[in-house]
C-alpha cells in the first residue's frame, strides 16, 4: 500500500509549491488534469507544467476530461519521462473500441494504462478491458474538487472486484481519504491511495503524512 499525494491546481506557482511539498514525503505523485467539461473544475494541462521542476518525482496522470481530449493529452504526456501511468475515465468513452485505442496508445508510449471509475460505475463494465490494464482507479468521491464527500458504497465495489480479480492489476483509490476513512479503504483492499486535501490542506505535510501512515501501519 502506498499513499500518493494528489495535485489539483490551475495555478503554475501553486503547482510548483505542491511539488516541493510532495517531495518531502513521496517519490511519486498523482496529477489531476481537468477540462471543465467532464467535471466542473479546470486544472493545468501538461503544456502548463512542462517546465516545472519535479525534483526526480515520478507521477501518474488522472485525465478527468472528455474523450476528444484523450489523444492530445496522452501524446502530450509522452514527452514526460517521469510519467509512469495514465488513467482515463470509463464514463466518457463513446464505445469500447475508443477505449481500447486510448489504452493501446498509452501502452505504446511505454506508460501504464489505467481506467478510472466514478462512484456509480460498476467495475463489471470494464471487464472486457482488464487484460489491457495495469491499474483500475476507484473514485471514492464525485471527481473534480478537493474535499468532496466520501462515498462509502465504493468500498464494496473494491471488495467485489478483488474477490473476482485479486492479483491481476493494481487497485487504486482516489478521493475522500483521510485519517478517518483511510483504514477502511486499506481494509477494502486498495493498494495505491491518492490523497489530496488531507495532505495539502495541512499546515505540516510531513506530520500529516506520518499521521495517515500511523492509521494503517
């Protein structure tokens, strides 16, 4: 299990500040990329953080965007040697062929393909694509903002997925993770847990990180 700082911002200076804070506690972060259409919030696109100093941090990109942005953004992320994984959202795919093309493009670039699922989406929807996936990201909140309301029913979605497919791919969780919910998320079986406001909303990110770890170790 690893706790992954999740960076959500539409400001270049704030992006760099969050990277500098994240490197104190992790070697890997998640970067949220939002177009204001799939979710009602907007964040930096790769062209806006291409010149940021990452201090050796690797990252995964979580694309909360409409399908028509996939190819452009995936290809933009090819230029980042430190981008290890790219998540696209199942809900915006027009059909299974479009989904497979995007996953194949990610894989062809040498990055790990992943699918993210909103709280109301069942994991059974992506079974036909499982062999193309390195990771499946369960959203524990309705996506788009730090501090959105935790959706506990998603825990059962994680559990039933693992009952059927344990060990096949990495199971991620994004949203609503804090000192109160983290033990339940870990108990459900999530391995990569993206944490936003519980870390970046804290005055001391190192202390906040240690307090989260203490809940599950």
